[in-house]
């Protein structure tokens, strides 16, 4: 295992090398497209040590979340913390799934989503609706438009930080307008390539602008923008893919129930297994029950047979209050989770002042982690 300084030096060497090789940058983007929940520097560290990695996590995560065991002889991947001021002792260790084994039948394999012809249209429509790119004609076009808009927004938001970061690099020779244009063009090409590659879509990207970012600070500044954009879009796609998977699961359950009911009917058992209440557009849909309240309502309505909880709430006139309570609980849980964990993951007040983009990325990641918990424990609870 390397020392903290060696991990830090390895990261810096890889960051400097990118400007000399477009092919190396392309390979990195392919790796980072699988590691999109990690920060930019963390993804670079993974690429430098195990470029073919598919899913990385700490030992405790493999054990707790998937009941998998890390092989004793496996070599750890050392990650330099994604903070503005890298401390050579700030290293945490992760292992790729290829270095783990199942403990027993309860062990799980992480979900790796893949877009095929059966779900591409759904993903395309969800992205169009979420980002307002209604004029996009297909998934590839939608992703390109989304990336361009997000990159343009983020670049303007951190323009002063970019100008400071390119000092001493080839990009320093550019005036402010040209620097912004080059940064947007390179970041858009890179993020588009990473996202499309993860979606299984070929894209002939132009990375020729990378030579401008030939220092550690310069490539890190633009890399953070690329990383945040890629993570945001890929998480959105992942959310849709998980929704499709869940719908398919419940459809299989309903199909099994229908088959069982048909068998009962043929046997003359005359068993009634489903109860439906006649409801249409009722009051609760016209009141602002919040994001999480709407998710809860959708879940309750789509269950077959309709849950007894939903029937009771409708009969007693308590559905609206139930949905409002769920929304408030979820908001509180998410807020508490982010506040409790943000400093642990590097989103300190100092980072907020020095690198607001990275601070926002970490907080957004924590918010998504919290939402995954509340979906299981509150929103989708029976």
C-alpha cells in the first residue's frame, strides 16, 4: 500500500498528464461515467489505480449494504479527499466489486443499469420533462442540450474561480470571454461523452481544448464542472431506470395475483382479492402536498390491491393530512441528514467560501443519499 504522499503525488501526476493525451482523458471519462457518484479528484484517483473499476466502496459499505466480503489479499484504492485544500493525510480506502465475494445467499450485487430499446423512450421523455428540452428529437439530442445548458450555467456561476485556477496554465493567455468559451466547449464535450458512454451511445467527441488546462488547478476547475454535470444527469437517468425496475417488479406481482385469481375463479371459489374505491380528481390533488407527499400519493394509488391504509384514510377523510405529514417528515429527515454529514464528507463552511461548486455537489449528493433512505422508510412504506 502506498503512503499518503504517494497517493497525493499519483493524483497530481495523472492530472498533469491529461493535457498531453486526449486518449488518456477519453479513457478517464469512460471510467468516471461508472464512478459518477464520486467527486472529480476521487474519480481520477480510481482511474489512476484501477481504470477498469465498475463499482467502488469502503469495506464497511460492502459489508452493510450488500453483505459482501472484501478479499483479504486485495489492494485498496486510496482516494484523496475532494476538498479545495488537499491534505496529504486525507486518504480513504475503497475496493472495487471485483475484489469482493458473496458471503451467503443473502449477499447482493449492486444494481448496474443499462439502457436498451425497451426503456430508452421512457428515459428520453423523463429527461425532456425534467429539463425542459422539449425540442430534442431523441435521447442523444436531449442529453447534448441538457449538458450545454448546465455547463453554461455552472461556468458563469464559478467564472471568478476559473480565472484564478488557470493562472500559470496555457489558458491564462486567453481573455475572459475566450476563456469562458473554451471552458464551456471542452466541458460540454467531456460531460456529453461521459454520459452518452454510460448510456451505451457512441459519440465522437473533440477534446482538443484540453491542452489549455495543463496545470493541476486548471484541469481540476473544469473537471469539477464536468463531474457535477455528469453526476446530475446520470443520477436522473438512474432514478428513472430504478422506477422502471420497480414497476416491472410490481407488474410481475400483479400478474401472479391475476393468474391466482383466475385459478380460484375456475375452481368456483369466488374469492374477491381486490377492493377498489371510486375516486377521481379529489381535493388532495389540488392542495400543495409537496414533492414527497405527491410521491407517497402516487405510491398508494398504484398498489394493487389498494392498501387498507389508503382505503381507511380516504373513508376517514384523513388522506390530505397524512400526505402533508409525510412531506414534512421527509423534508426534516433530509435536512437533518445533510447537516449532520456535510462536514464529514468535506462540505465545510471554508469549502463553501473557497469552492462553492464542490460544496454544492457534495450537499446534493448527501441530499440524494437521504432521499434514498426516506423512500424506503417513509414514502414507500406499506
